[in-house]
C-alpha cells in the first residue's frame, strides 16, 4: 500500500474568500458549495492534489513551515498578477541557481513564484 497526496490544506479565517484568491491565481474554479467554513479548489477526478481551505479559530503563529512553489515562464507578469489579486511581495531571491519571489496571500500564507 502506498500513500498519495490528496489535499494541500490551508487553515484560514474565511475559507471561501481565500479559496477565491487561490482559484484566480492558479486558474481553477472554486468548487461548488464553498462557504466561510470550508472550500476547495481543484477537487475531482484527475485533479489531485486539491487545495482545501478550513476555517479555524486560531492559526499557528509564526512562519509557515510548508508553502507552495509555483513555476512560470513569465516571472514579472505572474508576480504582478498575484499582487493585483491581493498578494503581498515579501522578497526576491536569486540563489542555488534559481530565481523566485516570495509572496503572502491575503491571509499571510507564504508562497513562491519562480522561474520555470
């Protein structure tokens, strides 16, 4: 028996709103029946892993220990698109033979957009 990746889960204050941000960012729709309590993006056959958003009363404080790395052929355009959707630019990096920008989503979850 092996394991497979089913969801990438975000603890958040407003599941539907944060799912909306990520849906626009990755170009997928928010799945039906999203609410402030629970929402998913990309749930369905052949779409794993889905992003799952769950409302929690208290998020863990401090830096994320897990984050998403997104890749693109047009780094400046996709960084600006993320900012236009509500992300905040944290920093730009050129290390280990790779270039990327770290951003925070509207609830402060960190993610990177890097050059493909």
